[in-house]
C-alpha cells in the first residue's frame, strides 16, 4: 500500500498532502530547468547552428548537419539512463537528481561560450557535439529520478495524474526556451547571430542554481528506503532489467517511439520546414510552438487524470490512431501557408501526437518495473525509445526531403510506421492504472 493511502489520521493525511505538493512542485521545477537546457539546443539547431557551426554552400546540408548534432543529445540519453539508473537503484533517487542537473547546466552554459566555425574552424562543431553529448547524459539520468520521486510517493488511484505532472516541466521549459528565442529574434539579424543567440544558454546557470537548491530539500522515496531496510537493493540492476525484465523493457521502448517522433517533427523540424521550405517568418512557427506549450500545461495533467479513470491503454490507442491519421494532413495543412491553419496544425500535432503518450508514459513506464529495478528499467526504456525515434527524426526528415526533392510523403510514412510500432507495444503492455506497485 502506498504511503498516502496507508494514512488515516486527518492530521497525518494533511501532512502527507503537503509533502506530496512539495515533491510534485520540486520535481516540476527541476525538470523544467533540465528541459529548458535541452530544448534550447533544438531551437538553436534550426535557427543558428546550421549557419554558425556548419556553414555550407547548400543550406540543406547545413540543416542536416545541425540536426545531426541535435540527435547526438538523444543518443547520449541511454548512456545517462544506464549510468544514473544503476546508481539510482543502488544509492537512491535524490542524489542522482542533484548530480544530473549540475551536468546538464554545465553543458548548456559552455555552449553559450563556444566560438564559431569562422573563429576556430572545425574545432567549433566538434566542441558543440561534445557538449550536446554531455547534455544528453544529464537528461538521460535526470528523467527517471524526477518521475520516481513522485510516482513512488503517490497513491495508486492518482498515480496517472500526479506522475504526469512531472512532465509539465517539458512545456514550461519549452515555453522558456521558445520565449527567449522569440524575444531575441527581434534583434537585427547580425546582432542575433553574433551574440543574441548565446543569452538563452548563458542564463541557464542561474536556473540550475534554483533547481538544485529546491531538489536538495527533498527526502528519499519510501520505496527505496524500504528496499534498503530489507537489504534488497539490486547489485547490478541494469543486468537484471536486460535479463529478467526484457519484455517490460522492450515494451517501454516501443511505447516511446511515436510520441517522441511527433515531438521532434512538430516542435523542431517544423521550424526549418516553415521558415526554410515555405519561406515564412520565424515568428509564426515560434509562436505556434509557444501556444502548443501553453495548451500542454493543461493537457498533460488532464490526460494523466483521464488515464486514472479509463486506463493507460485506451489513451495510448487513441493517440496512435490520431498519429497515423494526421501524418499526411499535417503537411497538407502546413503547405497552405495560412498562418492560422499552420498554428493550429502544430498545436494539434504536439497535443494529440505527443502529449498524450508523454504525460501518461511517465507513470506507465515506472509501473512496469519493481522498485529495485525501477530507476534503471523506466529510464533506459524511455531514453532508448527517445534515442531511436526522437533524436533521429529531425535528421531523418531533413534527409528524406533532400532525397525526395522536397516532398514530405516519406516523412508521413515514417510517422505512420512508428505509430504502428507503438500501437503493438500498447497491445502487449499490461494495464496498470489504479493497481499497487511492488
């Protein structure tokens, strides 16, 4: 029985509710900082890095190269999940949360100090890739700990709602990242490319300090404390996940594929597509993504709450069907070049293609694993799925367009294929809503 449900004294229940609010707030703030650091890179990839770090006669090649470094961050995330998942299951959730936010913040701050290709030549993109890799390691280790701090304290019947609340850190971080760039793109182009783009990266050091202070106030989760008391802490959690929990692990990977692809297309690739291919202003697409993040602030907890009522599986089925049905119309609507249609197309793609699975996935991945392996299992499944789909999607989309002579139909087929894989994973996954975790 979870801690919240085991308390019946009114004063104790009130204190538990206060502690739960503190835990959720701390997790949201810390995760928002991590996502801000990670997502400003994606925006900069589409607006800046292709010009300053990967100059080329062919703009398409520069964009592909910039998105390639974007993918590096995703590919590093499983390594971060493996490293910090191991120690999170061995030493506890709290310590890993403090360490990962420092790693992420350091990588982001140093990107803001990097000289460009024009200043130091090929060393510039090499250093950019190295720091992006460091960002990926930090986020890969952070996500699981932040989710488990909430999920392992939440009552079973509210785990969907409370677990999804951690994911609000994503749209908050996105709002901050897009807001910063939307503000700075008002600068004259030479000033923006010279120094303006660096500001969002440099101020992250202040956000990290705030997030670290808040996280230091948290206590270790009851589930891990009980494992320590019973001396049941796993010695090699990653090995156990890959040998004993292969099906839950592969299921978690499959559940991640579709939503992260829609996130990468709707929130990253679309910036280059709308500004480059369609020749429309940057402000249009940045404002659309900004609005999507505002909508997500309400959509994520709503989807989490609804999954507590109807189950995790029906929600995922609905999102997969939407993702398949919308894959072609999304580009048809963008190609109208109508600002209103483009705005609501991006909002729909991110809300129903990404945020359903993104919000509900946080508690669901955690529920697939026992407490002694939960950090490693949930983190690695989430991050490998993100690496396979999210990190490669903008790179693949840009490459598909170059191969097809500017046509978008291969991207739509790609999105449909990933949605089908997630649909199969949903069929194979157990329904866990409202059930106690072991």
